[in-house]
C-alpha cells in the first residue's frame, strides 16, 4: 500500500466530443473546449447520423444530405474551439447504434477522453443496460466524462479511491487535470459498513498513498476519510467541499463487469450536479 507507482493512463492529447447540438450537449461542449484549451489537447467534435431514419433509408442522396447538415451544425463548435485556441476537427459518422459509432471513433482516433452530455435532471435514465452512454462507458478504451447541461469548467476536483487499479487511474487523471487547470484535489476514501474490518482498516493508507502521489506531482491534495454508503458519501462530500468535478475508477475491487460498470458510478452520475469522469485502469 506504500508503493506510489500509479497507472500510466491519464493522457489528454485527444478529446472526442460526441454532440447532437441540443441543450443536453451544451455543457459537454463548453467543458470539452475549455479542457482542450487548458491541456493543449486536440478536440474532435463528432455528430452521428443514424441509419434507418425516415430520410436515411430512402436513398444515398438523403444520407448525404443528412451528413452535410450535421457537418454544418458542427461548425459552431469549431468556431468556439478555434476562438479558444483549440485545434478542432469535425467528423460525421453513420451507424445503427450511437454507442458503437462513438466507441469505434474513439478507437480509430486513439482518443484519451470522451466528453458526453447528460440528459435530464435524473441523469442517464438510471443507466439501464441498453443506454448508449452506459455502453460507451463500458466498452470505450478510454476515460469518459458525463457532463450536465449547466456545467462550466471546474475549480476543484474530488477523486474517490478504494485502492483498486482503476482507482489508481482515477488518481493519475486527477493529477493531470489538477496540473493543467491549476486546481486542488480532494482525495476521498469511504469506509463502507458492509466491508470487512480489515478492508475498512486499509482506508487511511489508501488515501495517504494517493495524497502522497499527488503531492509528489506538485498537486495540492487533501485527504478525506468518511464512513457510509459510497455513492451517498461521494455526493455529500463533493457538495460540502465545493468540488466541481468528480473522478471515479471504472470499477472497484468487486470486479464488476464491463457494461454494468458499477452501481456506485451509476448513482453518482445520476445524483451529481457537476461532471463525473470515469477513468479506465490499465
């Protein structure tokens, strides 16, 4: 537990922004552009044209028209990005399922982070198995950030860690974001009542390890240990501390599967007023 070696994952050279141009994508567009400007990242704005729409199945000409309209709608994103000093490219892809298009695009472009909007006040409709965003989180090879409509760039970061490999990736991502955005990090580990005494006893050392790593990277970091239900504690601490970005690992020490990436992350995303970034371990 004293080993400070962390996952190498945490690059932000390429950010993928899937957007539909609606109000639900507005926060994601603002945050992605601001993040790319701070990190010096290349930004790719992606619009998806679904096959089998009322126009799309009639003729190739209709598909071409939809793609041209989608590309034109992306121009406003590029204008704002360029004004912020961001290298921005636009792409339009067609497909039957949005999640496969996004995942394929992230693989093709070696994306480091996907930034997506969140629909509605209750988040992602409880992240049902068939939800495209849940599947992107499950299958994308990179970190995924889910951004509420009203979100802006943040001023303080909360990273939750349970000592797992994917939590290490979350800590590395917190370090990279903190340094490029010049913000402080709160490091939280939760003592869950249902866990064994031995595992609860490890909580302090887990936080200390993460804080030591962050400080060694020149990041201002504060250790926080609380008891309770993990997602409730994460949300309560984030609000109390004024954290504007929450970073989680894609799964914890329970080894939850790929698409059902963990009920803790699901509930945090649904309950959070700020963006939630789910980091991927090696």
